């Protein structure tokens, strides 16, 4: 009955919180607003450039929280060990399209501290489990920034070139990547490595085979072995057929390193889940610990629910001025006790329903 009455995003949030608690993540709660300085110094980490600000009674500039991860990092200590938290929070951003304020519900988790190979696997596996909570038709795309970073370090042409290549990689644009390498005078061997990374998309084992020639030494080899280990673990996790290695998944390398990933469900054109390792963000905020996490964007599920749900309610109870109120009440309660969602109305309106109970004079039930 709960699944029938709850909105899809509410059901998902409830199930995700229960899932994360099962794996030892503790709830994290934050204020709706924090000092603006926290976000001002990390603006390019935020999904939206606009931060909604206001002055406190003492004149201090505050911000409606546009992000949860930064707050969790800020409150993390460096006593060693591991901090595993989950959250269900609304964040506030300025829409890039309408320029209006948006309140966006999110559920997510963060693992901070002495993050090891198991923690990386667990986080990625929980990302897959989170998508499965939303829909059985999902895909989780994973890449490793360590491989791309190693090749870009080898080329060593600076930020402008790196940004262009990352943009082209995110577009899977093979032709323009080759052209960019020619314009910048990149060697043929380094160009071939970048083109292999652009081509790196598909089932896990096929992508590993494709990338093997690119990852023979140094940082690239280390990253490749991490990806291999993750692949072997994920193949045993029950969702291997839903997981792809896709090196068009790129995040800002000023903040992210290592494994990054994005999740999709059938019926929603945008990624509903995003995450990865963000050791570099930790360092920028003066923390020596490692970190990995992800967020699920619940606001995208409202349209998903409308597309996936055939009915708004199970039963519509129709009545008119001649129908005794006691009869309406008894009928509604009887249906509710049977585990159905019910709406009692004078007119049918635009509700979608499985059945109608017509208590009007001369009424006829469907």
C-alpha cells in the first residue's frame, strides 16, 4: 500500500536510505544555509554556477546550500579511520535555463578517510543497487580519470589543450580529437593513445582489452590495474550486464581522480546518478583524506513516474448530492483496507484509475 500512495521520488528516497543504512552508512543532516565562503572558493565544483545568497542579521553573507558534499568535507576530521554517511537533502540552485530558483531533492552517500579498493567497489556497487531501486532498466557507465590524466601528463600541453580534449572526449568525437592533436603538434603515438581512450566504450572486458596497449607503465598502468580489479568484483555483484566502461564520462580533474561514474534509467534522458573519487577536492579544502561518493537526483524522477505509472490511483469513488456521506465513508475505508489507493469525488476529472465505484443515483460501476 505504501508504494501505491507514495510519490515515486518519495518511495525511492525511502528505499535508498534503507539500502545505505544496511551497509553501515549513518545519516547526515545539515542546515539549509551556510557561510557563502564555503561555496565561493569552490564554485567550479558546483553543478550550477549560481549560488543563492542573503545577509544574516549580523550582516554575514550566507548561501542557501547548493551542494551537500562540500559541507560533509568541511565537517570531516582527520583522525584516521573512515567516515561513511548518507543524506537526503534539498539543494537550492539557479536554473541555467530559466534563471529561476530551483529546489532539488537529492539522496546520496559519501565515504571519507582511508578509502581503499573495497570502498571503491562498494560505492560503485551501491550506485548500481540505487539505480535498480529506481528501475530494472538502467545502465551504469564508469571510467577512470587516472588513465586520461597519465596520457595528458605525457603530452604536457597545459590546461587549454586538456579542457578541449576532455570536451571532445565527453562527446565521443574521434574526428575532432584527431584534428586537435594535429593543431597542437601532438606526437603520433600520443595521439593514438587519446584516440583509443575516445573509443573506449562498451562491456567491461572489451574496453579493458582496448585500453591495454595504452596502459603499459607508470600512472596509466596503476589505473588500469585498479580498473581490472573493479571489473572482477563487479562481475560477481549481480549487475555486470548493466555496467559499461565509458571514457566519455569525465569530471573536472581539478577535483576528481580515479573512478568516476554516471547512472541512467530508461525513460529519463539525463543521468539520474553521478559520482566518483574526489581526492583532489579534499586536498583543495585542506584535507589529507581520500573520498568517494555519489548523488541521486530525485527531481528527475517526477517525469519518470508519470511516464512509467499507468494509473494515479487504484479506485475512484463517485458520489452525488443524494449519496449518504456514511456510504461514501464506508466504501472508501473498505477499499483502503483492501490495500488500494482511493479518491472520492463528485466528478471524474483527469485522474487515471483502474476501477470506479459509482455511488451516484442510478450509477454504474466500471
